[in-house]
C-alpha cells in the first residue's frame, strides 16, 4: 500500500503578519446574527484570506450535510450565493467523501495536489472538477462539527500555505463563536416570539373573559370582605344606571334600601362564615317593580388560600317565577276541568298504578274512591260497578298493559243495567309512553235509544219487504191477467169486425154507431193490455226491438192520421212540421207506440188547444218535439211522470194507468236515446225525443 494522498493538518500558532486580517475578519463575522448572513459572510472571508478561487460552506441539519452557501473569486472579486439547504450528496459542489471525513473525524483535510491517487481518488467530484489544491476545514461548537468550510484552487498546487491555514483556523474559531451567537440570538428571538404570543394570548383571554362577563345577561360582581365592590360587569351597572367604574369602592347601601342591603349583607356573611357556595333567591327593587334573582355566592381565595373576596352571579328569574305562577294557575284550571268533565277519567302509569282520577268517575262508581287509591284501576270498577263479564274485562286490561302503544274502545255492561263506553289511549311524553288514560262514559240512554231505533229500522225493513212482495205479486197478477184478457179480447175484436162486414147499407144507424163504439173500446182495451204486457217485459229486461229502416216524419204523419177521430173529438189542432227527411234504423212499431203515447197525453191534458209536432235532426241524432198548451206539469211531478204508474194529476179528474210515459222512456232508452220534458204549470209542456240515427 502507498502513502495517503492527503494530510491532516494540525493547528499552528497564528502568525503576527496575519493578525490584522484575522481581526478584520472576526469583526465582519461577529456582526452577523442570522445563519444565512453568517454563512455567506464566513464563506466570503474564507475566500478572501485563503487564496482559493472557489468554495462553499456546508452546514449540518438534523444530521445531514447540506450546502448553505456557494462562492467563487473572479476578476470582479468575491461573489457568494445563499442556497436553500441543498443536500451535499449529488450537488456536485464539493467532494462528498472529503466533507464526510471531516465531519466524522472533526479534523481538517489539506490536499496540495488533488489529482494524485489516494483514499479520495474515487470521489466523482475529482473526475468532474479536477481541483489542484483543496482545503476542508471543520467549524467546531462544543467539540461537535456545526459546519464545514470547503475551499479549492483549480490552478495552483499548494495554494494553502501554513500562514493562511493559521488565519483560516482562527476565522473558523471565530465562526464557531459567531454560530453560537446566532443560536443564542435565535433562541432569544424564539423566546421573545413565544413571550409576545403568550402575552397576546393572555390579553385575548382577558378580553374574551371580559366580553363574556360584560355581555352575559347575569349580574356579576366581586366584593371585598367589607362588602365594597371590587368588580362589576356591565349588566349590573346598566341595572343601576351608572358607570362601571363609579361602582367600584361602593357598597350595596349606596344603591339599595337598608332593608334590602341588610339582607344582601347577611347572605354575604354566611358565605364567609361557612366558606362554601350559597344559592339564594333575592328580590331587587330597581324602580320597575320587584324583580327576583337567583344568586350564587361563593368565596374567592388568594394564592395563599385565604378568603379575600366574595363573588356573586345572579340570574333574573322573574319571568320564570311568573311562568311558574301561570303554570300553577293552568294546572289548577286543568284540575278543575278534569273534575268537571262529563266523562269519568282515570290515569295510570305503565304498570297500572294509579296516578289520578276525577270526581266524575267516583260519582259513576260510588264507594270506589278509596279502593282506587289503594289498588290501581281494574278492581274498583269490577267491585263497585259489578261488571257483567269480569273475566273478559280483566283480560282486556291485561292485554292493553302488555301493549302500551295500543288504543282501545270497548262497551262495558254492568249488572245493574248501565252501559259504559270505555276509551283507552297511551300517554306520551317526548314520544315515550309513560302511562295510560282511561275514560268512562255512561251511554245507557243512548244505547237503549239506538237499540229501539234499530228495532224500528228492522220493523220498517220488514214492512218494506212485505210491500215489495205485494208489488211483485201485483205485477205478476197484472202480467197474468193481461195474458188472460188478451185471448177473449182478440175474439171479441174479430167478432165485431165480422159484424161490421156483414152489415149492409140498410142497417139502422144506431146499430152502426154501436158497432163503432164497440170496435173503438175494444181497441182501447187492447192498447191497455199491451201496456200491461210491456210493463212486464221492461221489468224483466225482455223488451225486444225489431230494427228496420224507418222514415221518422212519415211515421209521425201516419200516426196523426190514424188518431184523426180522437184528435177531432178533443178539439185540438195538430200540426206536423218535418224540417228535413229523417231516416234511421229503429223499431217502427215501437216508435209508433211512443208517438201515440205522447200525443194521447197532449190530447188529454191540452184538450181544445193547439199541438205542434216538429221532426228534425242534427249530425247523428233525430229529434222530435211535441208541444201542447195544456195544464202543464209542476217541477216536483216532472221526474215522477216517467216512473211506473207515475202520475202528475189526480185519477179523479184524468184517467189512465200512468204507464204510457214509463213505457215510452224504456223504448227510447232501448234505442240509445233519451226523453225529457220542459213544462210550466198553466202554460203547457214540451216533450223532446232524441234518437241516434244509427244503432
């Protein structure tokens, strides 16, 4: 192995010739009180005094080597640059192995020719930068490396002479002292910052505490042992209508009556005597009536533990006292209402234990008040009222107690004949079931009345059923009778027709008139029989239609011609106006029946007065209106005339079965149309038939 390529230089005595340079450098360095400025200044002095052309100052931060400042010497002089704590490794500003060696051994390293081989020859920095001379000097603080001064010269070998080494070592020693001053200054600055922060925090807390004291609605004060005010808050001063400062040094006797002040002083002395907090209600007279305050008084001790003052915190509870008074009044009113209600009321907790019951319940169940107080809620009702079904009664109560959220309504029958309605519902406070309320109502009279009413309704229902059965039997009889009458009536009509054909011109007029009367009456009887048969068909839903192509206007004119004899006898003038041909798919025979029924009614109730018939159409509807000027129909009777056997007038003055309009409406509705009437009593009636043109 060869000799090492570096030498570890030892300190040498300072040369007299360098003393002035050292003093100047020390003065320059000692002025700096921050690390950043100290690093630049120390590097600058090192470059000036060493003959190096480049260098850097390397600091130690949390055990890691970082470049604090970099500098170089050129034609313009020494230039330094502060770096933001650049890690040494990888920076390319100094040989890492040399600096680490100095930091580890706390010894300086001097290389007169860095190009030679040796322990540091493998450092990448030498291959890249190739310095000729190199000096790496530790700066020690309390035997620990606090920084490393690295200097190099790229042009000259042996640039760092012994005299310069001495100067640099002295500068390094002064740098260590300056570094200690920097740390001390930083520590003082930090302490000053913390002290100012603590003082500001204390001032803030004091200000906040004062704001809290001044802005609270409570009255706060502190008195000395003689009762003099040491501190009062703004609320207290506002109540007294004075300034805060003016109250200090005064006593209660300066603001209140002697009687009030004596009471305040007595409670203060009690706090001092017992050396414990005291809560007391105090009444103030502040010129606006008496106000009640809840005062908390407690002793205040000095750092030695001796009681030196009394603190008072008073809260205005005047509103609360008044609210309590109103609450007491409300409770009294509620209790009066509770006792005066018409229902018997019982309140129990969740286990069924009695909470309260009202006077009405005691009146309803005589003799049970003591039992109620003693045994809860179920047994007194059983014993005093003698429930008819006690087992079911108790089972219901137990079920409700097991299901506290359930509601209940029951009918309870007593052995003495009384009947109670019992309602039960849970009582809740803040959504939680805390008990149950029972109410009892004597409904004996009402239930008996309801039972009598139900019996009457049952009797009425039976009577109605009997009447409906009678109507059914009547309708059945009419249908049967109509069928039975139809056969002999047909034979009679045929016989009359044969007799009419066999009469010759020489037959007496009386005989001819008699045959005509017989023929007319037989036809009328036939119409009545058909009406009765149609009623049966309508009731049974068997009204059939034989549709065909029908000219409505021609049909009406044909019917009017057929009834010419009846029209002449009535003395009515019948006019038919067909606005346009109206042809549809209808049952012609049934339409004739409708027209005959409407015209017969008009002839009957409007005898001697004109009758107008109009036939018209809209887009898809045929319309017939028949207007008479007869007696008219009242509004009450207008709906009745379309009912079966419905009539608008007495049968004593006008005949008929009351079936014509009933059958007519049934036929019209079977065609999909409708029949309506408009009438004014004494001014006649207008019947309107509307039929769809196509089925």
